């Protein structure tokens, strides 16, 4: 492809770079050079889609993509199955702002190359970062991923606001190793292709954790399986979900584990959460060993095609359902039809708050 020179304007003394593309067919080097040189980078919207290969962030920086910009993965620069459109590792004080900025990748082309599910849109490892305003779709993995390499430190006090995901291969948003997270006013939709296929997935890797996470006013719609998933078998998950909405797909809110060999300390609190249009259940609880974690549901409205609340009683899971007391539905929760509650819910699990 033809590479035209990108004009860069430096504001002396302010550490700022303004990037203007005359020909945006491959802006990888120019954008990366700007990020490497300045504390504040402004990527102008000149009415054309810009294409880049993988871009890497750094510490103590603000990157602003002008409103309405369209940023797409270059079709020839993502052969590596672990390539991400934007990646940062071990950085702090990074802010990325992209109000109404559309970011896309070529998921179909990646599936034709290999079976990788790691070509994420935005990937942050051991970072302290704020992300605001982007609409990210069709990655060969997750739209947004926050975690750490094996043995690495968690992402600290990260924030995600006003973002949207669409057609992720795996999940819209994954939190894998996080100590402090605030997710607000976001939408994660239409994940489909490779498990778990969730909107929001709290999924620690072995020996990692997701703690002090707050998810507020987030909508997940028509993701293939669970709209919101918490997976506590590998490490503790401590999160508050406030005023969240789950629509469509198989399950609204799914809670996995813990079980016999799982770490202790998981705590999930759902407040003011609602469900609608699920083919299976509003809430699904699988392999729950109640003396190793707890889940509270307050002021929630739960409904599903087969059950408002489903607790797995399959033989392979029954041995992990050991005693009552860890899941509480308070008196303000409502259910589409109490008769739809899975058979054995009260007797086998002893869930409180369901008459």
C-alpha cells in the first residue's frame, strides 16, 4: 500500500503531538511514533478510516481520538495469533479517550487463518488505565481484556466508561486479574464464536483474582450464552453489579463455583439488576459450594424461558453442592413465575429468600 507522509505538529513545551493523516491506508508507524514521543497524543478525524497494525501504549500519557473517527485493523498486519489492535503491559496513568470512535477488526479473516482466540481489540496487562467512549467490534478474541501475564501483577484501579462492544469472538469485556475496577454506562453485545461468549466475564486465571470490581449501569444484550458471568473456580471474584440489565441470549447472570479445590473469598452482590428475553434462565448457579463464597441478590427482577433461577443439579456437579447459606435473595426480588424455579432449588441448595 502507498505510504504518504503523516504531518505531525509539535506544541513546544506541552509534550503534545497532533497526528493528521493525508493518506491513512497504513498509519501504524506514524501513530506509534507519536505515542512514543509525547505525553498527549491527538489523532484527528479527517473523515477517512485509518488502518494500523498492533499499537502499544506507554505510561503517563493521554491519547485522544477525535469524535467520530473510524479506526480499523490493517488486513495484512495481524498474522501473529496473539496480536491485538492496542496493547499495553506494565504501564500506569494511561488514559484513552475515543468519544463515538468506532474500532474494528477482521474476525472472519482471523478464523480462516487459525483457531486463536487471543486477537483482542484492547488488551491491558498489569496496567492502571482509563478507557472511555470507544465502540469496539469483531476482534478475534475479546473486545476489552484486563489481566496479567503468568506471575504478573493485576491491573490496578482501572476504569471503563461509555464503551460498547459488538460481535466479539469470545467476550465483550473480560476481567482476569484485577485489583480495583469501575465499569460504568457501557454496553456489551452480540458475543458469539468461542466460549464463554459472554458480555461481561469475571474470569480469573489460575492463581489470579478479580477483586474490588464495581459494574454499574451496564447492559449486555444477545450474547450467545451468559450476559454476565462470574467464574470463581480458579480464583476469588469480589464484585458489585448495580442497576445492570441482561437481555437475550441463554442466561442473564451466571455464577460458576467455587468447588472443592477452589480458593475461598468470592463475594458477588447484585443490586437492582434485571433480566429479559433469555431462552434458559435469568440467573444460573453452577457447582456452588456455599462455604467458600457468597452471592446476594437485592431488588432484582429475574425471568427466563425455562427458569427464573436455575441451580445445576447434574450428577457431575451435585457433589459440589454441599450446604445451604451462601446465596440469598432478599424480599424485594421478584421472579417471573416462582413455579419456574428449578426443581430442588429449595430442598437441595436451601437458598434463602424464596418462599
